[in-house]
């Protein structure tokens, strides 16, 4: 073979595809660039973004998932799930056959997971079962929780979770990363052209909360690509490429903050606090469920898992590791625990950055004022993003909680039904279980401390 006269670019040390991270969509799931049988990348995107249905044997799951807001509002979800016990409808389903079509078609049988094929179907199944589980646990509010998740829900949920390496609870990966589709497959990734796949009570505010968070993830994508470029440039001592990568990263973080501003336009604070937030709550570090939850058929002992949290997003973990941000012990311990709720390849991506060459040390030792200024712009942008996030949390949790406490003090408050009653167990905590304001201010302050002084 004749040698080529062209000089090949050396491979990047952190190829995103190794970690199921997309060059175009970042951490969003499912990876829109898999699907080897597609005729083109655009065809792959259309095919995979269209995966909003599970195979036919899982129709009972999809039927319930489509009706979750109505079933929860009418207090029928628990009975709908419980009726489908193995003794009544699940014998064939447990053997892997299609659900029985006779008798009670509205019941939920215990289904085998053997018909699920590939990561896309597994992620969609996890999304569906996560939403059903949160609805089941919190249907009657924090005053009417359950101690046991029935086996026809718990066993397949556990099996799918094990296959994906995810915990059996609703996480950021389900709620946001896997819960989206484009209305027009060829249209832009903008909120007017986006829809959720599965929903819970909260109407347009819930949809807005999910989709704005998704757009924050999408805005981060140039910064995710810049991580790989920056680490490659450090290894090659290519200061020009490193400078461009740092500028790209700072711009991406600024764009994330701009995307987050859309929360004000699409999410009502009272609806978020009173209706939505409880369904993101877990059964670890939550006074409403101090003993956890028994997954029937999985473990006789209660299991404890944290609820969905922005701290489960891989984006800021990756940026922290690249920039060498060192958080204080308690905050760092919580953040590291949240990595258990990430898809394993994304968690591995963050850990790979952690073990890579130190960007900050390289900038310091270079003595290059231009690199130092670009590095500091990244840290400043990340600090500003975290400050803005604190203002969002103040509006949607602290201020909303104060208003809820005032309403509870009114004489008519005791007559209010449990469902739709603002939760009180997590007034001072995030749904992931952290002491929310002390945690957020701590990580903001330690981010600011990551600046390189002149």
C-alpha cells in the first residue's frame, strides 16, 4: 500500500463515542448516532428519535404510562397496577409471551424483559417504569406513601435497571435525557418543536421544566466537545488549539445560562412546587419515607434511593473535573454519590477526565497570559451559571415554599386533599436529598475559588 502524503490528525485522547456521548447531542439519550442500519445520519436520527413505543408485549406498560396524569388525579393508578398480579394475568407474561388479551385488559401483568432489544428499548422501558413507579409511590401525596412496590412493577423495573446500570428510581437520565422527541423530525431542537414522551401531573409546566432542562443539556454540547479538544491540545502542547477550546467551553456555559432563562417563560412556580416536585422525590434522606421502599420480589429489606436531581447531570461534573474545581468535603461526597445515577458510560467519561492530565496545572506552568484569561473566563462563566441556578431555585422552591407555608396556616388549609397539597418534607432539601441552599452556595463559592490569580 502506498503511503499517503497527507498528514493525519492524531486521535483525540478522549473520543466521545467511547462513552456513548454524541458529537451533536452530547449526553442526550438515546444516542442519535447509533443505528448502524440507517441509510444516513439524518435517517438514524429520525428512526431513533421516533422510538416512543415499546414492542407489542409491553403494551400494558405503555397503556398505563400514557394515562398517568389522569390515573393519578383520579386515585386509580395504584389499583390499576396492583390488579395485574401474576396470579390473575401474568402466568403467560412471566414466561415471555404476549400479555393475555382476555379477561381484564386494563390490568398490568408481570412481564419478562426478554423482548427488549438494545439500549434504546431498555432506556424507554426504564423511563416508562420510572414514571409509573413515581406515580404509584406519590399518588396520595407525602401523607399517603406506600412501603412496598408490587412485584409486577418492581421485578421488571429491577431487571431493566440492572441491564442499564441505573438505579430503580426516576433519575435525570430518565426524566430529561431520554424523555424527548421532535414534533417535526427534520425541525430544529427548539422548545416549540419538542415534546415529552411520558408525563406526570403538572401539565404545561411539567413539560416546560423537562424541555428547558433538555435545552440546557443541548447548549452544553460545544463545551463537551471542547473537553476532548482541550485535553488533546495539552498533550500536544498546542496552545492555539487549547485557547480555542477554552473559548468554546466558556461560550457553551454562557449559552447554558441563557437556555435556563427560559424556565421563567414555561414553568409556573406554584405548579412546580405544589404538583411537580413531589414526583421527583426519592426515598433516601426524605422524612416522608424514612425507611425506604421494599421492591417486592427483589429484596425483603427496604431500599433507599435519592430522587431526581440536576446534580445527576454529567455536564457540570465533566466541566468541574476539566477545570480542576475542588468542592468541600460534604458537597463533594454528595456529588460523587449522584454519579451512581448517571448512565455508566457517562460516569466513565467524567472519571476519565478526572484521571487525565491537569489542564489547570498546564495553564499555570505555561505562563501564557492569554491561556490564563481564557481559563478564568470558563471558571467565571461556570460561577455565573451556578449563581443563576441559585436564583431559579430561590424562585421555584424557597419563595414557593414560603407561600405554601402561609397557605397552610390558613383555617381552610386542613380541608385540602392530600393530592395537590404542597409537600413539606423537603422544604429545605433538594429532591436528591441535599440541604439545597447550603449545597448550591458551597459549590458556587468553590467554583469561584478555582480562578487562577494573576
